[in-house]
C-alpha cells in the first residue's frame, strides 16, 4: 500500500503552477493568425502580442497573415487548428458580432462554438471625414451640402465592416443618398478622400489620427464617447446629434473552441500581464486604440451582447454581401 503524506501533498500542490508554466514553455512555436495583410492596426497589435508572448508563453511566437474573404479565412483556420494553445487568431470583433448576421447559413464558423474568446486587448472607434472637394468643415455643413447632391460616394475599409455600417446608418439617419465604395483597408479610402476622389470616408480613428491637423482631410465627428485629447475640437457623433451611431469595436484573441479551459486560462493570464504593462499601454496608445483588457468571461459576454445588438441593425440596413 502506498502512503501519501501531507508533506507530499503540499509539495504536489506547490508544483502545479510550475507544471502549468512548463506546459506553456513546451509549446515550441505558437501562431497568431490574422485575416489581413502585413501593416495596419490588426497586424500591429498581433505583432506586439507575439513579441510579448515569446519566451514566456511559447519558445517562439509568429504572426501568420492569412488575408481573404474579408478576414474570415483566419477564423476558419483557427477553428480547424489543434486545441493545444499553439494556434490562435487576433481579430476585429466585427467577425464575431456582425459577420454571423451578414452570412447566415454560409459562414463557416460559429464564433461561440468553433472559437473560444480568450482576451480583449483594445477598443477602437470610428470617424467620418471629408476632403478638399467639399466646402463643409462640420458634420452639419456636410449634411446641408449633401442634401443637394444626387449621390454621395463614401469610402470604407471593406464591405460589412463597422465603418461600412456607420456610413449606412448615417445615411438612414440623415436621408442622404450615400453609396458605399469598399476599399482594401482604411489607407486607400483615406488617401482617395484626401486626393478629392470621394467626398466622404468612414474609417477607424487610428487611420484618421495622422491627419487630424495640418492636412486636407477634415474629420467631422468621432464615435468615441468623449472628445479626443489630441483633437479637442472634433465633436463626438453624439454631440453632433446622432447618439445611436456611437459604435465601437475591439481587438480580440481567440483559440479553437475545443481548447481545454486550463489552456484558455493560461493564455488569458499571460495576456493580462502583458496588457497591464506600461510599455504595452504606450504602444496601444501609439496605435490609436484604447487599451481595454477584458478576461475570457467578460469578453465572451461583451461579444454576445454586441452580437445581439447588431442583428437588427444588419437586418434593417438591407445590406447583403456578394462574396
């Protein structure tokens, strides 16, 4: 008969954290997959996480860019990945909250079954901007100008994205005849507005931030809940009279849905430490996003609430993607 002493039990209990650490270290290479090309907001945050996780969570952490299908390919790849903590996706929350309503019956992942939210890293907001081809300097002036236009093209970073829906809902709220022009990312849309090719663009605030002062781009309003420190004269969309358009999105890390809870928790704990460090906060502020760490339980509830909110918005918009 084997006798287990209290001292042995105590030693085993003390060894458990070390075992969890050893398990994380046993991951030779972890992959963070994103659905967009290199450069840009999602890629930048994913590379920040990879740098911070390397050596502590896994021996090597790499970012794998898998663009295509409006970012859906990345989530499909992680759905099929091994549930051992070595493959994850960093994604805008559009892909969880909005895409299931856009692609009913054809979306090849269930965000709450095939994927497991681990952590939220940041929140971001949108902005509406005009350029040199429009005399307006405020949102009210743009609306007045737009009422005399038969059609107003508006740029956005992609069909079905949050900025796209901001433009759709802005058109409904004002009665302006806006026609969406989908670009491959924020940058080209902003550049065309700057160059006078389109009169309006709807983008993430990080894409607009470099042009807040001293450029031909004229930001009209932000969906942020309060005025930005770097642009105190830029009104919020609520101040401009459209509080229902105060949309926000986030950057979320997810694992395959079959991943055991203890591995989800191990990664979440690693992200929690990273998210609270001073240099991470500085980096996120430099990206133009708002540091907003949420643990697995909190971000799961946030995503479910956003998913429920966006259902009727998508339905009432009448927009249906063609891809």
